[in-house]
C-alpha cells in the first residue's frame, strides 16, 4: 500500500512539474504575444499616420498630375506648331526656288542663250 501511495505521490509531483513547465511556457508565450501586440499597435499607428499624410497631400498630388497633363498638352501643341511652321517655311522656300528657276529660264529664253556649258 505504501508503494502505491509513493507511486501516486511521485506521479503527482511529476504532473505538478509538468504543469509548472507548461505554466512557464504559457507565461513566456503570453509575454511574446503581448510584445507582438504592442509592436503591431505601433505599426498600425504608423500606417494610420501615413494614411493621414497621404490624405493631406492628395489634393496637391492631384493638382501636380493635372499640371503635368496640361504641360504635356501644351508641349504637344507647341511641337505641332513648330512642325507646321517648318512645313510652311519649306513650302515658301520651295515656291521661291521654283519662281527663281522659272525666272532664270525666262531670262535665258529672252537673251537667246544657246551656248552649252562645254562651249564656254
């Protein structure tokens, strides 16, 4: 009977030790969990601050995007004007060249110029 009692006492002590070990592990896990919660709360606060800053600056960002689009439109318009002016200038120059050639041809005919380049 004594050995049976001793066995139960020993078993109770072992289970108590196991319970204490489990209790200590739970306490450690609780500490880590609380530390993670604190860290997560800090991160959430930072996220909230960044979102507030983003909301604060969003009108400025939108204005900058609008100005960028307007600037691109103006740049494209100026480039199209430059191309048009270049084409117009080329047309005028071409017309003047044709007029000069016609004038030269008319003068040659008027003078009766019949000498070829080799004869000169």
